[in-house]
C-alpha cells in the first residue's frame, strides 16, 4: 500500500465495525468529540487496528460533522453508513458500550466520513 501522507491518527476497532469499513459498507466512523478527535482534519489518514486480529487498514478523512449526541447522528445517517447490516435495527443506545452518558454530554459526538485506502 502506498500512502502519500503519513498516518496522523491511530484508532482501534472491534471486529464487526472493522469488517464493515474493510468491506466498504461503513463510511462513517462514530466517536466521542473529545480532545483527541478535535485534532482530526479533512485529508488526514487514519489507521484502524482490529482489536482481535491486529490487522490494520488505512482510511482518508473526507469530512467531519459534530453532533450533540449519538441519537442525532443515528437519525442523520443511513444505518449502513454507520456500520449496520441491511435488516439490522440500529439503536443509538448501542454506543453505551463504548461511551458513558456523562462523556457524551461533556464532549458531544463526531461523525468522521472516511474512505478506505486500497
């Protein structure tokens, strides 16, 4: 893989969202809009590591859209864009396994529009 820009942000993903990005289905990565994410800019390269296999994929940041919470983000995007399979029933409460309500209220959330680099 030939990446012209250096990797600027390293993140980990569980196997399911990792596979959804790798397949090209998931194009929105959902994160807390904390200090670390505020450093991300359009054009940056993200490195995602699968937490189980340690496989790494690279993505370019195409856009950034902040939201007050995951609820608004789930309303705004199609389920497939945020990593759900067709027929799944997305629920913003799913994000509670990653982030507490207190942190979501403090930082808000960030939709990172990504493109897989091949």
